[in-house]
């Protein structure tokens, strides 16, 4: 069986890893990792290096994504990726191709495959992010896919309503959580040394992305984030992971870099942790602040509370460890002081199921 894996960013590759390990170990599967987007950009850490090091399968590279993040740049990248992927699908055949999530570049890769009748498998369909254009891209991928692996029964019903069928939709839990109950967490001091982090204890883990609905508001939002983090840094250290490529993403990236330069003894920046090191950062932090999906999906498994800011993740199913606040310095600081007193989260992660990757493989065999 010939399987392709579409990966465009550090985020989706980290989620794929449990599945990649299972597919790589199966001698009957010919695995190709199709790399594009942020992976091949120096600006985002050229994370293709990590993919090559893992050596899970053959690697094919598709170019076409801009370094810039204006709406025009993103639209142009979308067109270039469709053109380049069209040539790729013309020359390459697969039994199935996995596509994960909701990013614009992932949507471009999938849309280009429709005329070639590529059998796409979609992971994490049916979810909702009202503060982001990702909803549109995600549902496009869902409609173009033949098989669907979702993270909850709620999302299963949503995918069923989108495609008008109950066939070939499976809920095996969130793939990123596969094996998390047995995962050996990397030593945090060693992680700090590797990434040049000098705030090795008592820190808040922060990740902010722009809201791609209402782009003009992001300048004000990024200023609020900086002011809030500057105030929080007086009380505790901060580790920030930099944002992905989205419209207005550079605005947040530049403001975070300036803030870290202003407070080098209190704030550390990381471009890309990788899956296991990021889990170590989550495991050892005091809490999480931001608007990233990891705060929604994975944080509960590490017993961490999350302050989820703004509307980017609005509409998503959430664990009870997540507190929603608006882009308001007053609200963020108030919730920070409240969460600080709570200690560890003791509830379960609603997205966790055992052996997710193995169940996906077994389903493919049956199909």
C-alpha cells in the first residue's frame, strides 16, 4: 500500500508522529512524506531538518509558499501551491494521502488533487474555529476527502452533516495524544540547554497566533498581549513559542521578539520545540496562555490550566481546564491571578483514546 503524508508545518508534523512510526514499521506500506509550506522556510526554522532526521520514509518537497503574510501573499501562495501540486499529482500515484487540519496551504494541496481523484484521508475534521478562516479551509478538505478520522463524537456528527453521509468517519481520539500516557518526557534542563532557554523553572508557556477573521484588529490585540505578558513577567518567567505563518502573523512574531529583547532575563523565545520537547515544556510549565490548539487538545493530559484568549478557538469543544477570556489586559491578568491559585488540573482529557495510530492503520487495512 502506497501512502502519502502531507505536512506543511511543525504543528501538523508533531501530530502525525505516532502515525508515522506505526506506518514506518509496517513492511507492507510504502511511505512518502510530502513536505511543503513552513517546513522549508528558513524564517520558520527549516523544520524539514527534523523530518529528514526521523527518516520515516521518502521525502518529496513542493515549493510555492511566500515568506510574507499579507492577504495578497497568502492568496498568491495558494495559487502557486495548487499549480505545483497539480504537477506533483500528475506524476505520482498513491493509494491514500493523509491531510491534517485546517491551514490554507494544506487546503491548496488537497484542492489541487480533486481532478486527479486522489483518495485523501482527513484528520481533525468537523472542528470549529470562529476567530480564524481555518473553518473554511478545514471544511474544504473534509469535502474533498474519502475517509475521516475525527477527535470526538461531536466532530463525527459535524463531518457527517458536511459530507451528507455516515460512511467512513471514525472517532479514535486525537492522534497527537497517542501514547501520551506512556511517553517518556524529556528532561527539562536538557531541553533548556538545547534551545537556549534561561528561565528553567516556574514559567508560563505562551503561544499566540493572529485572528484571521477581522485582520485589522490584530495590531491592537498584539499590543494587549505584549502589555499583559510584560506585567505577568514581573511575577513569573515566560517561555514563548513563535507563531505560524498566518495573515498578520509577523505582527505577533515581531512584537514577541521585541518583548524578549526588552526582558531577556524573564522571557525566552523558541521557534520550534518538536513534539517531545514541546510536551516537556507543557509538562513543566505552571500554566498556558495563548490561543493555540495545543491548549485545547493536549494540555489536559499534562494537568495544566489554560487561559485561552480571544476568538481564534471559539466554537471548539474544550476540556474543563480551559478558561476563555477576551483580548483585554484586565481580563488576562485577572484570570492569571485566579489560575495561579488552582494548582494542577485533575480532570480527564475528553480527546484521549488509546492506540489511535494502530486503529487508523487497522482501518486502512480493512478498507
